[in-house]
C-alpha cells in the first residue's frame, strides 16, 4: 500500500465525521438565523471557509509529527513519505476548494427557495464560485505546508530553533490569508487584486515547501521512549 493510500485509510474516520459536523453546524446556524431575520451574509462562507483552513493546518502538523517516523521505520523512504503526504494533502485541498463554492451554492439556492435571502446576501454565481475555488485552493495549500513546516521545526531541532522555524513556517498561511482570504460576503477584505495575490501566495507557499523538502530529506528519525 502506498503512503497516500495508507494516509487516506488512516484519516477516513476523521474526514467524514468532520465534514458531516460542518454541514450540520452550518444548516443549524443558518436555520436559526433565518428563523428571525433574512440572512444578509453567507453562513457557509464563514463556517466552511474558516474550518477548512484550520483543519488542514492541523492535518499538516499531525502528518509530520505522528506519521513521519511510523512510515520511515516501516520501510518508506523520506522521499516516498513526502511524495505520498503531498498527494494526500493536495486531494484534501482540492476537495475543500470544491466544497466551499458548492456549499455556498446549495445554501444560496435553499435561501432563495424559502425567501430567506436578505439585502446584501452574496448570491451564488458561476463566476463567484470559480473565484472562491481559486481563493480556497491556494489558502488550503498554504495552511497545509505551514502546518507541516511547524511540526518539522520542532521534530528536527531543539525548541529555540524550532520556534524560529515555526514563525517562518507560518508565513504561507499568513500571506495567503491576507492576499486571498474572503469574508462572509465572498469579498477580498484587504483589497488586493486576485491576479496580484495569487502568484505572491503561491511563491510564499512554494518557498516554504522547498525548505520543508530540504528539512525532511535527511531528518534523523527519533527513537520512541523505551
């Protein structure tokens, strides 16, 4: 079994319940708010967008902190682990990038059907959905790489150096959020044009991903206690 297949098998019991919880939370919150007033913002863009990036950040941390040693001592090379983990993370990032505009579309359609769209509600459009996908994908990739780099810093180096690596590793997440992050109306709150923000975000993520590859490529595998 390949690394990415093994990771999907390990994380399937986490991925499915998490997705169900987010959908139910959005449905309940939307129903409660819509019961008293027309919704003037997208609950899904708020909950789904925020949950996606922080969840994938934690996945990046756990994959390195918990599974690097496990796979290497069982015969996988560090390169195979990195390649498999990257494929696993890419699928998760793409899945969330699809889920964000898809969930917004469903929410928008339901609210329109029940007359619950308030003034200012960001009605779903094909162009808007494509933009949300184009925003969420690099954001998810940035958070994934940041999580993995933060874990690598503390796995490979002593705490003072690990802390410095953690700060540097957080750069892709911070940059992607600032340049591409969207609010509850689907807008770019910091006013950076998408064609400018995208390459800058990808450059920051790519640079830290390269550093991650170098750091893990020859990292010593720690012994377990006992």
